[in-house]
C-alpha cells in the first residue's frame, strides 16, 4: 500500500473507532415520506422537505418546462452569459415573497453564506456568530479572515459583552465598518428559536449589522410564510436575510434578500457567485414554483397540516423539547454508539431517522434528528411513535441532562 492510501486508511480507522464513520445511503425513489432503500420501502422521518414539495407536480412541471426551453446546463457563470430568464424570475419572486427590494440566488445555501459573509467582512472587520450556527456560516466566517467571536447559544448577555468589546476595538483602531452579527432564526439541530427581537435591539444599540439564516423557517412561519423574522415583526431591521431553496421550498439553491445596494454589491463581490457556473434552469424554475406554491392557499393549508402533524408527534412522544414550535424534534441520546444502535434498530423496522453525530453536533450530544413533514399521515406518525416507545424514557432523561446542543 502506498503512503497516501495508508494515511487515509489510518484516518478512516480512527473515525470508525470514534463511532463517527459515515456512509452514503442510496435512495432509489423520489423524495417522499416513503422512500426506496435497498429494495425496501422505508418510512422517512429525516428530510427537510417540510411541506412535501420536493416531488410536487407543480415543481416538477416547472423544472421540465425550463429544461425544454433553456436546456440542461447554464453554460457559464451569471456574469458571463449564464444569467438566464429563470434566474431573474426567481429573484423577482424571492424579493416579492420576502418583501425586500432585491434578491440574489446562489447554487446552494452553503455558497450563499460563503458569498455574502466573505464580501461583507474581511481582515479588518469583526464577525460575531451564535455558537450553534450552521457549518456554512462558521466556514464562511473563518474564510473571510475577519476577527471571529462566538457568543454562547442565544445568550444576549454574552452577545452584549462581545459588542461592547467590538465598540472599544473600533474606537481604538478608528475602523469605520460595523461588526456583523450572524444567527439562525430556527436552529437546524434543535429546532429552537433565536430571540430575534432582542438581538435586533442589541445590534441597533451597538450599531452592528445583522444577518439571519432562515433555512429552517422560510415557508413555515409568519402571516405570509416569509419566516420567523416576519412572525416577530423585525424583517425590516435585518440587513442581510439568508435562506435556502432546498428545504421547505422543495427545490435547491440558496438566497440572499435585502436592499438593492446589498444585491448590487454581492454581484460585484461574492466570489461564490462570480466564479461558479450559474445554477441549472430546472432547479431555479422549480424554486420559483415552490415560492408560488408556498404563497398560495395550498401553501397555507400545507403549513397548517405541518403544525398539526408536529403537535400530534409531540403529544404522542410526550417529550419536552425546544422552546417554540418547529418541525425539528431532536431525540437526544448523547453517546454516539448508542445513537447509531437506536438508528439501526429503527432501520430494521423500515424507519429512517439517522443518528446525527459530531461534527454536525457537539461530541457526546448525538441524537436522532426527527423531522416532521406536512406529507406525513396520521398513521405514519402513530407507527413511528410506537416504534420509538422503547426509548422514550431514555430520550427524556437525556433531554433533562442536556441543554440545546449543536455544532462546536
Ligand atoms: C441546510 C442549511 C444551509 C445550507 O443550505 P444548502 O442549500 O443545503 O446548501 C445553511 N444554513 C442552514 C441553517 C441550513 O440548515
């Protein structure tokens, strides 16, 4: 064996020994509450397709039509000749949906975070993030080269301490730009909510800028289903609104919504937009259809069904979980090996809820990340509750010993 292979082999052995080894699971069907894996029909409680739109006829028809008209590939980056009509239609739909002046779409949410954060802050600047924000934000913050400060999860006192320090720092260095505070609205691993109103108040007090990632809230909260910022009435105070098109919206991609100037600036500066081939028309058109659907009466009715399903699931499990309603129900276990074992036992019963482990959450805070969809039936929810029954006491015990836990 050559040295390279030997090195990789040793690294992999280490990952296995820590019970952190991961493997791709091949799915032979469309995304749905029932999916085909290794020739079996599996009841799926693991997807982020919260409204059941990923396989919706309207999204599929939009994608097919876009392929017929604009082809399979976009041909070049947005700034060369890849900025197709469907991209512009999606951005108009996004701005209309989120009620912002403008919007910009990216190939994924991950690269939207990269593009926005790395253009907004650099070596001279300060970025302040919640301890449990998604890896895309952590990675972007590191790549930006800005001074990175992390506040304890949803801890306003800690955030204030950091903003006070930043204020002093900018006075001594005579630096004009403001610290950028970044949080999620609904956290991806625990489903708990950020105290957005208080965060807005604090960032205004200290003259900081705010970016909010609504990946798990877009389509689900607020009178117009724009997200949690709409629900708590602070959308207009957020400088940078981020989200993804691949979760409740049922397609793929990421977005930044905000002022016309913000979008013009990102078009000029966001490297993940500038140096990357434009998203394919099919994905973009499906996302536009997803937005239209979410805004329609059907979107409202799917959202209501989702919340009914969430309450049904929670009352069946009788678990005291995160504050605030969310389609994400973390079943905390703690130990990685134990979490793998529970997930494997469920899979034997044709149920998929994968064990989420480090580095997606902190070490020793492994859990099953159960997600509920509007597409689940009452029968499916009852079937899951029955299958989870043997471990309920264990989950309750782990919850009582653990604070919300996420990425380190
Ligand atoms: C999924 C997710 C992203 C990344 O979005 P993709 O479109 O999947 O790349 C960003 N932020 C959060 C909070 C997410 O959950």
